[in-house]
C-alpha cells in the first residue's frame, strides 16, 4: 500500500483533496464539503494524510469530546474554517446530545466494551457527524452567499440525522430518498414527520442501493448538478467520514491511555457496517497514527464485505431485507476510498475497476493486497437468528437493551479471534427504540422512545412515492425545488 506522506496542519497551506478516480480537480475543504461527490464520480480524500500529535492518546483522559474533536478535525479544515469558529461549531453541535460525554463507554465483559454513539437528537451515530456538518454548511454557504440542494439516500439513519441537521435553514434544501418498506417505522417517521418547507422526503420503489445509485446519477448529470447546485450528506461526503474519526481516538484514549482500564494496550474496534464509511473512519485513524490491533467488520446477511475479507473478491448479490436494515447494502461506496489507497492511489485503475464491478458484479483482489487488508481487518456474518440471540443474551446478562445493528457488531467481535489483550470496542450505532420490533422479539421488552420523540407516532407524515427512475426523480426535484 503506497503511503502518501503525513503532514502537520498549517493554516497557511490549506489541506487539498483529490478524487479516488484521478480525473477531478483538487479542491480545498470548503469546496469538498459543498461538492460531496467528485466530478469524475469518485470520492474525495486528503492529498496527504495528517498525523496526530504523538501524545494525543495520552492527553485524551484530560480532554472533553469537543477538545478531542477540535484537535482531530483541525488539519482537515485549516485554511477553510477559522479555528475559533470550528470550536464554536463543535460546541454547539454536541450540546444537542443527551450525554455530556457525547460518546459514553460501557463495559460488557473483560475485553468487550460498547461505545454508545446514539445520544444525539435522532438516536443514531450519524448525528455525531451530521450535527457539525450541518453547521459547517451554514458557515461556508453564508460566507459565499450561496444556496445548495442536498440530495441523499438513506438506509434508515442518515436521512433523519441529515434532515435534523439542516431543517429550516435558508441556505439549504434537502431531498432524501429512502427505500419503501426497507427502513423501520421509527426511522421512517423520524424523517417524514419533519414538515419544514426545505425538507422533501421521497420513498423510492427499490433498495437502498437503488436510492444511492439515483444520487450518484444525479451528480453525474453535470447540467442538472450545476443548475440545482447539488451537494451531498451521505458518507460519500468527506466531512462525514472525518467527523467519525474522532470517536476512535476518544475511545482509545479513554480505555488504553494513561489511567484507563486497559492502559498501555492496543484497542480493537468491531463495527457494524454496510456502506464501509464507519469502519473506513477507523482506518483513517490508524493512518494518522492511532495504534489499533484490529478493525472487525460486522455484516448481516448482506455480507459482501465479510465475503470479501474471506475470499478476496467482491461478488454482488441480491439485497435481502433483515432486522438490521441500515446494513442492507451490496454496494459499499466508501470501500472505494480504501481501494484507492491499496492500489497506490492509481485513480484510473480505480475508475476502471468500479465500472467493471458494476457491469460484471465481481471484482477480485490479488493475494498481496488481501494480505495487507487482513493485517488490520477481520469480519464476520451475523444472520437474523443470531442477531436476536445476541440481543437476548446481552439483556439477560447485563439488563441492557441493544439494537440489532449493535448486536451484529457484538456477534462479529465474538466470532473473530481478536489477537492481543486490549479492549475490543463495539460501536453501538443506534438506540434500541429505533428498532422496537426486533428488540421486543428478542427480549419481550419494547423499548420506549426518549421524551423528545414520545409522540412520534401521533405526528402527521409528509412524503412522496416515486418509481426507481432517474428521469422521474429529476423532474420531481425540478418541480418541487426552490
């Protein structure tokens, strides 16, 4: 794997970003934030990876979450966002969380810990990134006196988190696509009960991958993209990924830093993931200097990532509905960012490979590349039956309710023989009340929504239903957009 040099943040030389497909212009952070997807269809990554301060993990125990986030994110935004404004944005963003810690850590057994990422306003880990990202949009758009149209696809949680982040903002309009019948009722209602004039919810007759393909096709239509001033909040937007790097550093410092319960050890992380963005943020943390033993990929029955780790090939199959719908994906978009690094940042090769994967539904990697991947990554498939068993077992042993995605992460951590003696941190990605049917099926207990969402099922809904057809969707946005 080619390792582009690390650099220290220097406001006089703003971070530049390059596309994974090599044919789009380099941009600064503000441009990347608004662009979302690169002009050549690729995803933006830093031209050089920044390095954490050597003593960052040691200092985390004496820092709050905003301080850790400021230090981690500053190299990525320096030159585009003022340092004091970054502090203000992060302070305001995380003041919306129910926990003062933002990401509390809870121990399950000798090695296994949960990092609770669901204390934001929409009860999912997407809030950790999208609460600051919504404010970053405001900052950049106000400075440029611009208005953008966000188009996004959601397998459940991104939609509500993005809508909550940008609702009622004059400079942003959002069109969010969700697959009909493939999100939980709580997830749907968290989106469709937001009646703000700048929010448009669209139910697409298809899968999440279909929704994601529509977003990418809209961006590929240059005339439409320019006319509507399109932007993105999916994890194709680099700002989403960078904000997720923070909680890896936070957990490592709190657990393995001086005074932590596993001081001096190397942590591992188990990540329930479908689109690869959450676990790729862990890779970014390691690339910037975080000492991690393993990154475990937890897959449900839509196990393209687990099969890739086992066989060295990506083989696309039909998307199966599961109890963990946010992971019902076959096209893991953010994997392209890792492939770009694995292939020495050869953008042309990545572009050809992504086109081949789409046409043949197969992409093989050589043994040397997979050896590099497996030196850090491991993975396991957890089906619905095992998901329910894990939820039931955690409740019986600990009196704790967990959602099905978190159960996949716990199950994967237990399947994989994680080496070393350091903590294994499972990312608890959603509040159990977002998936009450699965939790009740496993435990007999129906988790209650927090007070601010207690009347969710009484609120009126507003959304439109459309076929999985690009021309229809394009006409809809033109007809309903400002």
